[in-house]
């Protein structure tokens, strides 16, 4: 026979709330309602919300090495390095699915290494890719 607290708590559990059912089981491990709760938790399913949350995903550090082409100026060499880095970032970040949508890609760069030689300027650039995405909210619902 359940206690008054067990009964009242069970009767006020939010419908479909898996976390509430799990919390109830932890609070009352040998409750007379345990079998009902276990059955409800067996019918767990994921509900995909129409709500999307914006967030940034950082990726592992990357490196653009000096190209074989020498540039006329340091600015041109660095601009080319950034262009290669951004193209790589967009390729890495793109791709949508049911849970994630691509918004944009940026790079967080370290100081570029550019040096002049007899034929022009060459570069190297260390950077980190930052993917701006939207992720879909998923809710577990129990029977």
C-alpha cells in the first residue's frame, strides 16, 4: 500500500515526463507504483521540437601552409591564407540533418606567419574553425 506522500507525488507527476518518473523511482525505490513507472518508461520516445537553438561549435585547430605561389605583398599572401582557411571552414561546417542546421562558418586565427623571399611573400596560418549552427531540441516522452 503506498503512503500518502507516494500516492500524492505519483498522481502529480507531469504526463510524459521521463525525468520526473526517474526522479520518483530514485526518491521511492520500492514504491508500489514502481511497476507502473517501469512500464511507462519502457514506452520512451523522442519528440523533435520545432524550436531551434543557435550555438557555436569549435573544431580542432587547423593550419594553412605556404602555397607554392609567392605574392607581391604581405597583405595579398595573408588574404590568400584567410581565403583558403574560410573555404575549408565552410566545407567542414556545412551539412544539415534533422538535428542540426548550418548557419555560417568563421575562423579564429592566430597571428599569420608571413615572410618575404626573393620571389615575393609566402605565408602560414594557424586557425580554429567556428561553426555557427542551430540545433533542434529533443524531448524524451514516456508513456
